[in-house]
C-alpha cells in the first residue's frame, strides 16, 4: 500500500494461501489428414488446427466420409488373393484405379478414436478428397501445430498410405516435432505394411526410422480389422463395374439374358432388380433414397454374391492402422485411472481381430531388442478379445524413458509446473519467492502422490523439491536473474513381468 499521510483507517489484505498448480490435460491428440471440407461459416480451416469434441462437430467443420468406388474383375494376378469364386472363375474386389477413397483414413480414424473413449482433439486438414496424398502436406500440417500448446499426442493415420520412404519421412518429422521442437507431446506411429504378415515389416521400420527422439515415439503393430463401417453404409452404388455385377447375379440365379414368356413373378422381380442396378442413383431426394434402400435389401435377399462383394469392400475399408484407436485408449485410461497407468492390458472396442496374429514367441523380439526400438503388440486372447499387450516407447533400452506412462507422466508434471511458474517470472529472486515456488510444487506433487501417480510410502519417498542460494543457485545465477528449481520424482513403472515361484516342500504330517 502507499504511504499513510491522512489520518484514518487503512485496510490491508494479505494472501493466506499460496498459488496452486493446475494439472494440464494429458489426452488431447492432434489428427492430421484429408477432409471433405474445411470451413467455419465461410472461413477456411485448411492448414489450421481446430479443436473439436465429437463427430457432430467434425461433420459441422470438416464434412463427411469419402465415397469409395470398387471394381469387380476376374483375378489376373496369380499371387493375389481371390475375394470370391463364381462360375469356375476367381474374382478380385479392389478400389477403382485413380479413385482415392480408401486412402483417406482420417474420417474412419476419428470414428474409431471416439469409439475407444476419445474426447477433445485437434484436426488439421491438409487437403480435400480431390488432392493426392503428399508427404509435404503432412509435414506442413505438423508444422502448424507449433502454435498450439494443448495437444499431447500426434497422429497421422494416412501416412501409411504413402510410399515407404515418404511414410518414414513423415514419421521422422513427427518425432522431431514432439521430441525436439515441442517436448510436450508424443507421436503415435503405425508400421508401414502392418496389414500383411511380412517378416520384413518390423526390421524395415526399425532400419529406416533412425535413432533421434525415440523416447517421444510409440509404435503399435499390427493393423486392425475393425467394424467402424457398418453393413448399411455400402451398397451397389459403390460398385463401379455395374455390368459385371448384373451378369454375376444372373448367372448365380440361373436367369437368361432376356425375360421369356411365361416367366414366374419371382423371375420378373429379379430381372427388375438386376436392371435397376444400372439406373442413375445420384439423387439425394427422399424418394430416390427410399428406392435405393429398397433395391439394396432386395439384392441382399436374392444374391449371395452381392453380399459377398459388399463384405469384401467393407473388410478392405475397415482395415485401419491402430494409432487412432490407441489415442482413444490413452484418453480412456487417463480419465479413469490417470496418466501414470500404463495404457496396456486394455481391450479395444470396434475391433474384430488383429490383421496379423502374433504369438508370445513373435512378440519377444518386438518387445525387447538389442536396438531398443520396442514395438507394442496388439494381440487376440481366447475369451478376452483383442488386447493391447505392450507399453513401451521406441526407446526400449532406456531405463529412464522405457515406458509410455513414465514419459507421458513426466510431460504432464513438467508442463503443469512450467505454466504455474510463469506467474513468478520477474518476481524478486529472494527467499520469499523461493519458498512460494517450493511450496507450490510440493503441494501439487503431494496431490499426485495421493492419487497413486508417484511411488513411495510417504511423500518424502515420492518426491523432493530443492531451491535456494547454495543449494541450486550460485550468487552469479542470482546476478544473472536465474532462479533454479530441482525436482526429484519417483515415477510409477508397470509390472511388465510377473514371476511366481513354486517349490515343493517336505510333507509335515
């Protein structure tokens, strides 16, 4: 207060309680990919990080899913797997050349993220469905996140649809962004080619990724056969080869090319349904949509081949990389148990099976390897479903940063303390300030310890905070305006290997 010059009563208020540290959010992923639109009331959102909290908000700002188009053809490549067999011939089902609907994974990835417990997240639209996938677009999108402090995870699900070298370049940029530039988030990586049982997939990933900033990267293998796209989301309008489809159904039903006199009512109905496949169904009015739905149901009831083709199309579109689902798992575990709980031994929602079956022997090299690049397995267990069966960062040989929960807990502690300490910048570098910042950090860490976030029977075993002249600072530090605080924390590490010893003892009676 000012100098008292006038007689009277002066009121002086003093703070009774120290400043507190607010725990920052730990599960806010940033997704980068292609969207149908990028618009906020006629203001473009392209290359602009935008926060959403639900698929309804995604629809409002970024539109809907791409419309895939498939070709059905006689299988020409002997090495390829046939989708189905009809009339003594093997047929393949593949997306139409030049049609990129299956490369745009962001929409399905977001659905899988929310299906597994996801919450608020950021979207960076790097292009529309008319644009080609390009590594530079993704790298530029990653650069836009330098302006955002809230995201704690980085996910680029469409990177695996690039070529191998381009995918690796994007993933290296993700690691550099997380571990070098920001240091407050982790990168969730997918293995290129992780949808196929190729023995070279894991060694190739390790060889090309490099060794920089591995403690900020987490990789999962294999891809997942999901149920994100349901049975009602695909119909005959997603099949480009209309004439072939009509011929296959006629052959299956043993119908002639033309309707003969005396044909049964059933044959007439089938002929009508098959002919209607080739009509123009691009309208969006209620009458057209109703007729299209009715024709789809009719084709399903009369043709097994039609259902087989749709199942194959849905299977291909539902084959997704695991990083979006894992971002949802991180969010769910953080909200229910805390960021210090390892996001493992948790079941995945919306997953039918892993794309590649992994045994315990197969996982040995994935989990513990001389190079240290640990890759977390997603495995199927009888009676338990599909579980996340690994909780290591790519820096698997480091005793400091081996585990995902240790890395992410430390990021939370660092960011929480950093943001709270900003209030003390330019305060006098004296004992009062030192006591304030020490008590502030101690109170925060005591709360984390009580919730099980730090190891130790008593707070003194779980953490210690040091600050002061002769303890963390020299007189020269004070003259230079430097206030140094040292915080020691005992992190919680998962029980990754549990050993139970059995031994026979002598009979006592």
